[in-house]
């Protein structure tokens, strides 16, 4: 896939995420958990990342900020990054509503070195992030760039085999997409339901 096609695919994705950001503020269970002072993060990641009190934590592809703000509640000094402006606006509104400290930056992950020059004790990303990335080697370079010496990178993600499966109308799971990398993205057409709010018909296609 040439660079221009990649750029267009990312632009469609960015519009898709702009479209659903506010929908997700209303639909995400995590928002309610944050508002009621309950835990948002999984016990596995809490255990594996460990004590973040006073640590600088960079959250890549943080969407509407629910996980970023949950880490802030645990005492981390958090910076959340996402390329969707509506996601960043929603994250900032949630931060202000909850009275938490957090910095949010709108940027494509790949362009982050142009707008951020610090290093972090923890670089974190989770749940539905890898499928949007066009170049995992370049992405890994970005992570390395932002890690302080001795810092950790933490990824929590569903297994990619799930992306190869689709549910048939009968309810059974079938292998529809290739498991191994291929140059062209898998296009998700507009019109289908949003995963968090099935009553919302999606207006923009996605490219995974
Ligand atoms: C499924 S969400 C992130 C997961 C988050 N834990 C959640 O469930 O809310 C995926 C996020 O990745 C962001 N994203 C996708 N590609 C990106 C890129 N190249 N640079 C920055 N953000 C990107 C989208 O805007 C979206 O907010």
C-alpha cells in the first residue's frame, strides 16, 4: 500500500473515531465506573504495571481518556494521546468533571515526536489499538523514543486471531479474514452498528 493510500485510510479512521467519541461517552461502562469512583482497569494490568504513584505515564491511543484517567486516580502523572479531536475533547471534559490532573494531546502516534519531547516511566496502550496501526516497526520506534531508561512498555490487547473471525448470521464464528499481515487494510463499511452503542449507525468506513 502506498503512502497516500495509507494516509487516506488513516483519515477515514480518524473521522470514524471523531464520530463515535461522544457516542462512547454515553455508552462506555468505564465512564460510569469513573463517575462512581469504581475501578476501570483490569486487575491483570494493575498487577503487571505495578505501583504508578508519581510515575510519568504516556497512554497511546487513549480514545476518550477513561483508562488514562483511571491511571491518574492511581497516582500516575498522565499524558493521553489520540489523533481524534473529538476523543481528546471528550477526555478533557471528563477530566474536568472528575477534577483529575491529566494532559491530553491530539496527535497521530507516528507524529508524536514532533509535538512531545519528554520521556516516560511507563508507555501504555490497550484494547483495540494494534489493528489501526499501519507500521508496527515504526510504532515500536516511537515507543522506544518515549521510554525513560529503565521504563516499561505495557500493551494489553485482544489476540489478533479474533480479527480473522466474524460472526455468521447463524451465530457461529467463521474465519473470514487472513490471520497474517497483508498490505491492504480490511475495510469496514459505514452503516453497521457501533460496537459500544448498537443503536448508532456508523457514518464512516474504517480501515483495519
Ligand atoms: C478502541 S480505541 C482505544 C482503546 C481504548 N482503550 C478504549 O477502548 O477506549 C482506538 C483509538 O485509537 C485511536 N487511533 C487510531 N489510530 C491512531 C493513530 N494513528 N494515532 C493516534 N490515535 C489513533 C482512535 O482515535 C481511537 O480513539
